[in-house]
């Protein structure tokens, strides 16, 4: 892998890739690793047990998952600039709504708004845009854009801990809304300047390729994808990280409490997770462009299994570091290779509809994670035992993904 080639590629496509990076970063405010930092404060204020708080999170997230196939599909129909504006305003509203929450019922709505606008649509906008507009260099484009996730993971949880301590959790989330409205959203719109011409060229290129009978442009509809056996074989493994890592990040502070670690120590080491994710994403992006994403997919869960075993057995604070390294490697592969895989398997004409379906199922899986882990803890299992249960699931997912990838050919 040549980092020089990355720099040249990023510079040549700096506006669009910068947009993908920014939208990935903005999704942080609706991601579990950010919301989870506010969990103990919210639980304390409203008197919520782990199970009740996890259930509130699950209901709001499931509601988001049900809506996402429709809202995500609109990116195939609306101008990207209008779509981005709507998503940004929605995310701003979600942050303000959280800050004004008065009770458990409003919390359900608050989680729904955050998960739909942040984890759902902001992430979807970032990765779908990269997958659609980069036929050549798709892996590198996605790898650079998803660094926005890693930067958010590295910076925002620790900042949130400090902000909550100094201002309280409500002002901290309200301040997030101000940041989105006044800085992130205007910057995203500026980065999309001239996008109309880019989209026109993209449509013309796709039409020319089809007219010329060029190989690799066949695109599947969402209905065809749902009838594909490979799709369902991929699901248990692909959504293991969504379920497991959502649960872990949601309960990291509870894990720290059980093991006698400080909140500052575990959140401060999110930077290790982010660094591992960044390095792995860049390496994976180069490999995707050379080998194809589908060759990498069966290996992505092995680091997650190792990380879970480390967290299960490790009692010293030192073990936080290798734990974050291994789950960061998993996330780096998943962010880049999985996003590119859908375009390779099913083409790009209906990529928004397909990815919104996948995102919806991923959100569904992420909704189950916190409540499953919370219920297991409330019923007497230690966090170490929960990690071992998750590790077993991960190994099973590796098997089904290997079956799905067997004899699959690249489409684009």
C-alpha cells in the first residue's frame, strides 16, 4: 500500500471525499459510542435499570430500523444536496430533543431521532455516496471517508465525558446540535458545490457503459437481492459487529465499573480503537481495489473474536489496549470492505435502496445488543461471561460468511 497514492487520490477528489468524511463524522452524535457516554447520567436522573435503559434504546433503534429502508431509499431519488440538508437538520433537531427530554417515553423518541438521523442516515449518506460515484478507487474512497467514524470515536467520547462533568448531560447534547447546525451542515453543503455536474457525468457514464455492453455494470434491484441465498448467509456474520460492538460500547462504563477501571481510562483509550480502525481501513481500501472486497470479508470477524476473549479474561487495565486494537481491526475491515462488497455483488444503480435495507437490518441488530447484554448482566452473568457468549456467535458468523463468498464473482 502506498500512502502517497492515497494522498494523490484524496487531493484529486477532495470535495466529494471530504463530504463523505464529514458525514461519517457527523453520524457520531447518533452512534452508540457517543450515546453510551450519556447512559449513566440518564439512568441516574430517571432511575432506570440496565434492562430498562437497554429496552428504551432497543425500541427507539428498532423504530429507526423499520423506517430506514424508506428514508434511505430516497437518496436514489433526491438531489444529494437536498438530501444532505434534510439529514443535517434532522440530526440537529434530534440533539436538541435529547437535551429537552423529560421522561422515559420522550427518551424512546429521542433515541429514535438520534439513531435515524445519525447512525442511520448520516452514515448511509457518507458511504452510499462513495460507493456510487467511485467505480475506480472505490475502496480507497470509502476507506478515507470512513475515517470520519474513527475521528469521531477518538475525540468525541472523551470530550463528552468532560462536557458532562462540566456542563451536565443536557447542555452537552444541546451543544452538539449547535455544532452541527452552525458548522458541520454548512461545511457539508459547501463541499457539495458543483455536485449537479458530477451527477450528470455519472449518469452519462453509466448509460454509455450499458449501451456499450461493458462488463460489470449489471445492477440488482432490492427485490432480487432479497431472493439471493448469499445475502442471507452473509447476515449472521455481517451483523455480529453491529450487535456485539453496540452492546459493548453501550455498556463500556458498566464494564469498567465491574473491573475496577475508571471511565476516563476506558473512554480515553477510544483513541487506540480509532487508530487501529484508521490504519486497517487504509490498508483494506488498497486491498479492495487490488483484490476485491469479497476476498476479504470471511476474515473480518477473526479480530473481533480475539478482542472479545481478551476482554473476557483480562482484569488488568492494560488489557483495554489490545482489546481496542483488535476490535478496531475488525471495524476497519467492516467499514471499508463491507461497504464496497455491496457494489461488487449487486452493482450501483440501486445501491441506495440496497444499502438502506442492509443498514436497517444492521440497526435492528444494534438494537438487540444493549438490551441482550443488559439483561444478561441483570440476570447474573458477568461481563466476562457475556463476552465469551459473543465470541461463540462471532465464530459461527465466520462460517456462514465463508459459505456465502464461495464461488461469488465480482460484479463491478
